[in-house]
């Protein structure tokens, strides 16, 4: 039985043979060429045209407009993703050192030497650092002014 199946699989005759019709593909194509990409059309068969109405074509925006629209959409999506990432980052619980650094970054108008002295002092004393960064901006500035005045007064 297996030999019979193998004989049918490798039989050189085609589906057209029992009807006495030669295979149109074999007659027009050289041997070994695969033409399975498209079926040959019958002479009576008309090639099917894509179905579209002229009103649909007229309602479509020009190609450039669609491209610009796609670019705008992609920019909106990327901005939204950036905002979500920023929000998630803000939700992350910060330790006291990170909070101290952020609070120090809000200060302006002080010399780098004064800011370094303040940073070193606050970094060494967590309680004092928390007292500093828990304040409002104006109270932070008051804290720094008082801190620097005390430092300068204690210098010989």
C-alpha cells in the first residue's frame, strides 16, 4: 500500500490527464519553475478589480497629510509615555539623601563653597537634613541664611 501511495505522489500525470487536457502550466513554464504565486486566468474570467468607490478616494487626505498626522500621533504617544515614566519615577519612595539633594537644588544665589559646607553638614546629620528639606522654599532660604551667618560668626 505504501508503494501505491508513493507511486501516486510521484506520478508525472496531472489533474488534467484524466480529462485528456494537457497541463497548461507545464506547457508554458520550463521544468522546475514554481508558479504557485498566482493562478493563471481563464480567458472568460475577468481580473477582479479592487472594490473602491470614487467618494472614498475623494475623502482621503493627501499622502503628505497622513504622514504628518502619523508623525503628530507618534509624538503625542511618546510624550505621553515620557509623562507616565516621570510620574512613575516620582512615585518611587526617595530616601532622605535624595530628598536633601533635591531641596538643595532649589536654592539659588549662594556660592558653591557655602552650598558645599551646607551639604556636608546636613549629610552628616539626618535629623537636621530632614528639618531642612521638610520646609517650604522661603523657610529653606531662611535656614540657609541663618546657618551661613552662624558659620561666619564662629570663624576666628
